[in-house]
C-alpha cells in the first residue's frame, strides 16, 4: 500500500479506521504497519516488502512495543533498520523482569539524524550517529 499509494494514503486510512471500529483498526493491515511486533497472526515483514518501502524512501522504522530491559536498541530485520525506543516502564513488567526502581526512558531523534537513547536501566546514554551509514545501498 505504501509503495502503490504513498504515505499520505496510509495516513488517511489510519484516520478513517481509528474513528471507526477500533478492534478492526488495530488488527487490520494499516495498524499492522505501525505495530511491528511481528506476531504470527500479523503480515510478515518480507524482503520484498522492505525493498518496496525502500523505493519510497523509507529506510528506518521507529517503534515501541518491545519489552527492553537494558534501554533502547537498534536492530536490523529483513534489511530494515529498527529503532526500538521502548524501555520497561510498567511497574508490573518491571517486577516480572526483576528490575528495581521506577522505569524511565527518552529517545531523542535530532534533525541531523543523531539518535540518543536514555534509560533508567542503562548506565550511559546510547548515541547513534548514522553519518557513515549509506541507506541507499542494500542492507
């Protein structure tokens, strides 16, 4: 859908669906593009799909929905760079994971594309500067 109709079309569909049946919206194709949990019931992130969104200029996904106990991280999945910006904040999840104290985290993405991840569960700020990463080449 992104390759054939562009991002604006996806945004319009999302707005329509969110104002309609939320259950249908959450489990539908449009919300699936934003959920990125990669559950078996979701449409898979395929190499073909990644190539198609790369053609539209999309090379990085920024998302949450990952229970991370050591702060934010960067992953490469099927050739798509993922900025996993969640930290474990929920008090029950923190107990389950054996984490002490309150959860806190912030992910800063600067206009120059530098990314800074700060988390209560990691001693230092994580800094990623993609100035050496050539996103035009096939990953």
